[in-house]
């Protein structure tokens, strides 16, 4: 999948995550979270699994987590990527 435009999904409400996707020269994942110390690495692994499954190699992804569950993280990221991308 090629990222061709900016897109976003989610909200900044409690128990949600706001994901922004933009075209990039390399894969960059920026993550901020209210539970970063406890779950930051798990959130990052969940996001990387979605990114790899969708075949994204060049994108700038920014995520602002407010305590979202894994299923919400996966859904928001996939939605943002689909909005921003074009299947190759």
C-alpha cells in the first residue's frame, strides 16, 4: 500500500486513539499515550502488526492514545491508512 495523501481517524476522547497518516520517505511512527509507561511497547507492537499486514513501508504516522483497547487501535489505524493510501 502506498500512502498518497494525509488522513486521520479517531478522536481525543477517553478510551480512544487519534491517528494521523501522511506520506513519507521512510516509516516513522510517533506515539504519545496517557498509559505510555505501562503499555507503550504493547501499543507500538499492535500498530506495527497492522502496518506490516497492510504492506505500508513509507509513511509518517502520528498517534495520540487516550487508553484505547487493542481492537480500537487496530481499527483506527487501519481506517486512517485506507483513507490515506492506494493499494499497489
